[in-house]
C-alpha cells in the first residue's frame, strides 16, 4: 500500500525507514496529527534500555528500544479517558518484549522502523533487524496488538521465540488448557536445592518446583497466558497470547512446549511464544527460507476474564487467515480433502493427519505444516493451506482411533504423490488406500494404542510434574486377558523387570513371531538402547532377543526430566522371536533394566506381539 505524501516526507531523510538511535531533539511523530495511532521517535532513556520508539493506539502504548519493549501502559477505558488511575504499566521493571534465538544467547537488535501498511484504523510497523522484520500491527480500539516475524537472515537454528517478561506485581498466576494457578515464587531466603534448569527441590523436600510444569501440547493452546490482581489498583488483569494460525509452529499433533513461567533470578513473569521450539524433542536444527513468516498472533490484554479470552479466541479463529495482512503469499491458500481407507475395506477412522514434507513429522518447522483428523468414515478436509510449496500427506493413529481398525496400523502412512494447492481451490485427493501393515500376522496381544503418546497408561498424559516417572514401579507383572492398559505404567526408568504373561496354543509354538515396540519418548544420554543411561534388554522365556535387531537410534528428547508424562520423540522398532522360543501354555516377555538414572527412562506408546503367517 502506498504511504500518504506527508508520511513519505517525514521518512524522506532515511528513504524508507527511521533509524533506531537516541536523538537529542524532541520526539518526532511518524504519523500525521489525524492518525488514531502514536508512532513517535523518542530521545528519553530509561533504566532498562534506550527508549527509541513509542507506539500505541487509544488503549495502550509501548516503548520499543533497539532490543526490548518496555513501559507498556494500558487503560481499558482509554489512555485519554480521564481515568488516569486505571492506567497500569504491564511490564514495570521486568525485561519486556523481545525476540531471541538459541535461548537467550542471541537477542534481536533493531536498527530501523518502517511503516509497511496503513489504513484508517490499522497500521503495520516493522522493526527491522539483520535477522528479519518483527512486525507490530495496531488497530484502533483493540486491547493489544498483533505481531508477526518475517525471516531475512536467521541462521540455522533450533530455538526461535518471541516473548514478554511482565510485571510480577500485576500477574501472579498462569493459565493453559492443562494447568491453572499460582506461579511459583522464589523469595530471597529460598533454600531449595537446584537440581536442573529452573528446577529446585522444595525446602521441605516434599516436592519439586520447576518452570517445566507449565508446559502443554502446542496444538491445544490457541489461547494461554497470565493473570493476577494488582494491589495498587485492587483490580484484576490478564495478558494472553492468542494464535489461531498453527501452520508456522513446529511439529505435529503431539508437539509440546513451555508456555508460561516465572523467572527465578528476577521474578519476571514470562509469557512465551515458542515459534520454533525444541524443549521436548531430540536436538534438531533447521534452515529457513527467506520470507518465512511466523504469525500473525495476538498479544491481548483484559481484566483476567477467561470467558472473555475464549470469546476473543473464537473471534480470531473465525477471522483466520487475517484479511488485513497485505502479503500475497499469506493470502494465497486452498483446501486439501479426501478419504482415507484401509486395505481391508474399513475407513481409517479418527487418525491423525499431517500435511508437510515427508520427513519425521515431529521435527518440521522450516516451512509450513498442517494437521487434522479423519472422521468416523475416514473423510478429512484441511483448509487454509498456503500454496507456495508442495506437500506430502502422512497419517498415524490417534487416541481416538484406538477403538477402530486404524489402531492395527503399526507404521506411518505416507501418500506417495506430492500435493500441490491452488489459491481458492479444493484439491480433492479422492479415496486413498492405506495398506494394512499386519495383514500377514496373527495378533496374540497388544497393550496400548499406536498414537505416539502415553495416553491410556497409568499416569500417562497427566499434568506436567517433575519426577513423575519415579512413581512407576521397579517390577511389574501384566497378565494378558486379566489386566488392562491402565495397569501398565507410562514409563520405565528404575532398575527392575517388567513381565508380560500370555498364553500360546500348541499349534502356534513352532511359528516365528515378532514383537513390536513403540516408544512415546526416551530420556537418557543420547545413546543406543542398552547404553549407560537407562538400558532395556528384552527376553522371551529367558531367551535374549537379538539386540542387533533392536537398532533404533534412540536419542535424548528431554521429556521426563522436563515434567512430561505424555511423550517426546516417537520411535518404532521390532524384534524377531525365532520359532521354538515360545512354549505351549504360559509364556513371558520380560523388559529388564539394569542401568538407570533418576528422572530418565522410556515412555511407552504401544507393545504388540504377533505370529508370522
């Protein structure tokens, strides 16, 4: 969009951008007097950083320096309402808004500001750094602002995030779909023993305090944040991240991330937006194409009302993808639909679908990826798919497919054709056949569903809680036909033997068999199974199965010691059971751990024992 002449004149000395540097002159506005927005170059300094640009609408203003955004003033009645006692600094002495990659190693430093779009009630500001453009989008009357980031020169990396560190006097509690309540506090006389990154043994030795308890499943968190009561005003406040678009985040339906926490060293309350997060996978890095866009998403302020937050999230979801964003690639989208059927003629009901590239779904985030589910009849539809690239379709079981024939599928389905998407068109793939992987086998028993998570097992998928895997037993006996999956604990970490007892008919003892093991996650020392962290040997009737066939390279995904009982990286492997190992009557499969390390181990997805036909 062309900028108005008077704005171009203001920006003329720097051609297209205003330099972000302290000035000795009076504040200079980058918008004319009739604008409903404030975009001023400042010369003042604060204790935290050099304040360079003040921007805002009628409800809030934020001062953005070369690195941090601070002095976030908000008044629900309007900054010029006359209710000055209602104006609150939501950042206070905290660090404020910033973007960084590889943790806190590299914060973005902004060198200029550009007005990239402007209408009567909207303005799009780009804070420009070497790595890319960090956009702030303002609307008149909105309690908050939208944001998005466009890559220009980000390095190959694992972690990239935008975040707010906020005023702990205003916000004391956190909220996700899985957890709600007070964030931990760290008084000066706190005597807990630090055991891990932002993790302490409480002074009374009864529990652990860790930021990772505030993690959640990314695809379930369109709206989350912090809230509290400010003593100075006696009023309640909420600060939320609302992100109806999910195609720019890493991973599939099982992806997890840290959402909120309190910084122990400063007391700052932290609201995270892990755009490319790697807290719960084996370490991986990606290179991003130029102009890759993360967002837009909404930083939203209210009085802490969660019902209002849900209404806002519903509205944002209805408006996605946002029509106000003048980016041609962002607006060019289509739909992919079809029906997934199993080779036995039954529909692949309620399975997870993933549209991205053909690699492992959990560690994708360089481009754009989409996920959905089939319905009871196997039909699916994935809307709002960006058209600038081609995709591959994958499918795997979900918690909801455990009661259907799709639960029998052991491996990921990969559609062999590349999928292209045309703007405003529906790409109907028709009926797709998923060849049953177990059609040559007779199943003797299985425990759990192949959904890449621990859901269904004892303590599987519970609230995030440090040391939870230590509550699983050292020894366990599971009898097929008597026990159910809720008797099988989600993780094996301690030294000891877990045994599955099952019956075999005399006609089947001479057949070759196979044991499939699907792990929802593993934490250890980045080692092969049987290494020097948590080991796992597998015996059938005291016969050691060939470890060379147990060849999945399982690397540390950091899940158990970051409070997850849900999953991490998914691994599937199989072990051959030669004929003659089984006996008529009662048989045993034993899982033996001789090496262990506290708070580490295996998380189960499913186990399946079959006879080869």
